[in-house]
C-alpha cells in the first residue's frame, strides 16, 4: 500500500481548526456560454439546456448529500442552487455576493472574437495576476473573496457538507488555494457547467475528494465554444 493515505488519515483524524466538507458546483449552461460571450455580473438566466444539465446532476448531488447550499446571487447560479436544493429534499439556500462572477466591466457582453482584438484583454490574458479587469479586479482579489466565502461558511457550520454554487473562475481560484497550486495555473483546471468538485478541510489541510465530476463526462472533452473566426477556412 502507498504511504500517502497514512499521512492523510492522520491529518483527518487529528488537526485543529475548522472542519467541514466543501462541495463546489458551477451553474448550469446559458445561451451566452454557448456563444462564448462574457457574462460577468449580467443577470443571465439558465436556458432549457442549462436547466436539464442541473437536473441531470441531481442523482449525484443526492449521493454527496449537501446539508446547506451557499450560492452566488446571480440568476444563473441561484436558479441552479434552487434546482439542486429541491432535488435533494429541500435543503436551505443562502446567498453570498462574494461568490459572484468576476467583474469584467466593459468586456461584459463581448465574445471571444471581439476580445482577441482588445489590447487590454491581450495583456490580461498573459498577465492575469498583475492586470485588473476593466471592472477593477485582479485574479488574486477574485481568489481572496472566494476563499473567504468558503472559509466563513465552513467556520459558521462546523462539520456540515456545504455546496457552493458559483462561477468558473471563482471555483478555479478557490481550488488552487486549497490544493496549494500556484494561482498562475488556475486556467489548467477544467470547470464545466453543472460539474462538481469537493474537498474535506481540517484546519489548514485539505484533501481533494473529486474534481469536475459531471453526469455526461464526454462533455469535458469538448470545447465550451467555437470561435467563428476559427471556423472560417
């Protein structure tokens, strides 16, 4: 047997500080997702496909058994949280604005083919740790508020399983923090719509339980959108 599990077992049975299980879910798909359009803080709702994605995730949600759901207040996240809450038996849902999507400012509503010609975006794409979005956030600030939301909810609900329903880059950066990955690598973590990740937290130690689980795993191998310019011959 490998020795790694011995270390983890010692950590999980000992340790001081906060204890709990954090389950992370990205909201279901919207029409803007398929278009590759930046949603940001826009109140975009789930479409029929997005609702179907979240409904398909209910059987797994029942297995992992969240006792509380904390969601971004944006419509697409709140709707996803309510579908899951009803599907697992009516667990309570609370909102936390710190789980809201990145503030993208003037980039909101733009598609990839517009952004790729924007000098500010090109700089941000290459230097996301140093450059702020036109909405005024760096990716480090995004991570900080996401981690704070998770730690606060776990601290206030010791030992409970909490499902956090949020947005792609929030979840990526939170996972980087608890996995001790350099934030510069946040874009290497795939976070699909209506997919789950989860970890157990004991003090300052977190063990990943699963990453980007979704009911139709073939979707993880498909690009989330296709650039019209790239489709052109």
